C-alpha cells in the first residue's frame, strides 16, 4: 500500500488551506469589517502561522480582491440563471432580485463601507466598475425580456434612470444605514429593508401579475 494513501498531496493541501483562509476571512470581514481585522487574527483563526498566510496572500488587499473575485463569479452565475428564465415567469424574476440581496448578505463587508474598503484595497476600484457595468447591462436585457412578456412597461427615457437608481440603492443602502441610522452591524432585517427599497422603485412599472409575485416574495422572511 502506498505510504501516502489517504493523505492530501501538496497541491491539494495548499488548495484546502487557501479555501479555509478565504472562508475564515469572509466571516471575520463580515463580522468586524476589514479595517478591524489583522492578518495575525486571520492566521490564528485558521490555525496557521503568519508565514503560511503570507505564502497564500501577501497583503490584506490580496484577500479582499480574492473575495471580490468570488462575489463577481457568484453575481455572473446569478445573471446567467436570470437569463435562462423562460417566458412570463414573473416569480422567477422576483426571485432573481431576492437572490441578489442574498448575495449582498453573504458578502456584506463589500457593501457596508465601500470608500473605506477602497482605501484598504485600491485595486478593487476597476473590478467594481466592471461588475457594475456588466450587471446593469444584464438587467437591461432582463427588463427587455420582461417587457416582451408583458410583465413590465418602462418608457425608453425612463429605463436608464430606473436601472441606475436600482443599482445605487442595492449597492449603497448599507452605507446609507450606517450614515443616517448609525447601523454598524447589518442583520437580515436590514438587508430585507434594502430589498424593499429597490422593490419600491420597480413596483410602479410592473403588471398586476408581476406585482403580486413581487409582494409574495417580499412577504417571505429574509434569512
């Protein structure tokens, strides 16, 4: 029997360590904020020394960028799911909005203090702009499909402002809560509040069927 049977190879072990680092970092960033988390704390939470952490991620910025890359991949997957919706399935489109805010909840550290995050990770600026542009383009396509299915009606000159306002609210609602309401620790209740604000922008343009499915989605507890 080979001596190393049942043991992970160096590559596999390194990949596992990297995954544990990212999972722990995400949890710490969500709980305390990146600015309050040290690399020593991250290493301790994964039960490795700082040298091992440095081998995988040399700076806190590299950790932020790696986590954002995962968020970006999840966001693109969500858009692909929405793009696969067939016909006038208004429940699926309402579900897409909810899934977006579930994604925001999972990566809430990215939304809680965007200016502060950019101070820690200046390299995040370009990826954020790219995701923003890509998401808004995808939402425009979704709007057109919903309009073709009779689920929404938005005048041509109103579509761009509507999409821009939806994007602003969905990405900066946590900053607003922090500045205006003194909310530091986001909870599912706060994320549901953000979801409701975006829904309020969309509601006037929806058909009766789409509006009913939106309200049914909003009535479900956010967790």
